[in-house]
């Protein structure tokens, strides 16, 4: 399904560069797209100094991501608006589960030796099982980049399939770390193998690579999603992550999803942003829409 599949980097870059110029979303329509982006954010904290208190505050923001006066002015006070998920390290999962009880917001956990994945497979599988036992609904795994760089597709398939089994009922989001994969052809191949092995989502990056989510790389992954769906009938989700901070980026990625895959991929069951600071800028932009003034950043803190 993917060997010998050519990817034209120049064409992918040209296509991605036109997204912000060929489509313009303004005023109330822009506000609606930004509200939809909130629904698709995996609100994330993956810091070495994470604490129970920080996770609880982040979960409170996930439950109520938009200030009440902004919702009222937008006419969506009755809308049950939350973020798509909260994403934390495995040891923080139990704190998040308690803080989100009854909200319907799923808890996602990174695992498998995040961010490098350079741990023995047995230990990575145990980490997945630990996070699931703690209550995680979704697991963000990292692949072994060496398998892709060596074109050892069978090893990559076997690894992801074992992780899929370890997840049980939890959704598996496969992080490809595209900034480490060298070529767009490798990105396409890794996307295909991850989906064949049972990934529910494919994800661009850990956020820790030198290059994280970019529109050209995302375009290639979406074409893989489209080709896989056409061949199998299965819909697989997509998650760009790393380096996305501005509301205008939320618009660009949604336009990409709409044009390449269609309206169903603008819902959180098939599309997520791996971001946190982006939510603050979205809230600032929506406040500007309803008041005509920009708020100070501290008025829309994440936690």
C-alpha cells in the first residue's frame, strides 16, 4: 500500500502554502471555527515539575475552557463546551481521572518511554498497561524511529500491534515524530503501517523534536489517511502536535482537514490538536470578537 509511493515535497509545500490565502474565514464564521477548535484540543501538560495541583487546575480549564461572558455574548451559554481531552504523564493519570469525573472529558496519557521511545518493548508495554489501569481512556505511544529509517516495516508493524493489544479498550494514538523521519516518503509509509497495525489516530510529533507539526507533513499524513480509508473503509483520526500556539494556526489546520478529508474530520472523535497555549490565544481572540478589545494574557491562564 505504500512501498514505492512517491511524495513530491515541493508540491506538498506549495499546497500547504495556499491554505491561508485561498480561504478566508472572518467575523462570526471565524468565531465559530475557533469555538470548534476548542472542542478538538488535547489540553496538555508534560513538564518535569507537574504536580497534582497543576493537573487539577488544567482539568478545571478543560471543563470550562471559555469564559462565561464570552459564551454569553456568542450566544452559546447552553452549549456543553469542553476540550477534547486532557493529556498527562502516566503518574498523573489518576489525578486527572478524579478531577474530570462526570465531565465526559477523556484522559489521555503519553507512554512507551515518551518522548524518545528508546526503552525495551516489554517495559513500554508495561507502561501502557499501567496508564490504562490508572484510568486512561487514550494512550499516545511513540514509535521506534529506527524501524522507519531502516525501512523495517515489519518490525514497526509488530511493535505498534503489540502496543494496540496492550491498550485494550483505550484508544491508541501513534506518534510518528515526523521531524526525525527525514523524508516525506518515510512519513507516508510510517502512517500507513501504524494504521494497518491498529492505531486509532496518527499524530505528528511529541512536541520535543527540533521540528514538530508542519502543514506539509500534515498534508502527507492526511493523504495517507485518505488512501487508507479508500482501501479499507476505516476512518482513522489525526492529531498535529508541537509548536502550535496561535489561534490562526487552529484555523489553518481546520481548513486543511476540511479540504482534504471533509466535514467529519472537524470533530474531536477524528481530529485533535496537541496544544495548551493555543487555547489561551483562542480565548483572547474570541474576547476581542465580542468586546473589540484584547485582554491581557493572564486573564486567560491555563492553570
